C-alpha cells in the first residue's frame, strides 16, 4: 500500500521503500500522544528560569 520506488539520476530504481500501514498508524498515535502530553502538562518553572537553567 505505502510503497514508492526512488529513482536514480539515470531513471532506474534506486531502492524500494515499503511502509506497513500499522507502523504508520502507530507512529501517528505516539506522535499525537506526545504532543498532547506536552501541551497538557504545564511547565513547573517560569519560562525565563527554564531557559536560564
């Protein structure tokens, strides 16, 4: 499903990249979870203090 053939300068196939749809889904869920956790958990320090530390 998620396959793409990369072409070399002469037009031949360089290599084939195949991605499993479940791997794409899992990576998306993990990325969304990390983003939501980072947004939901407020920083415990003042932003200026965190940059200086």
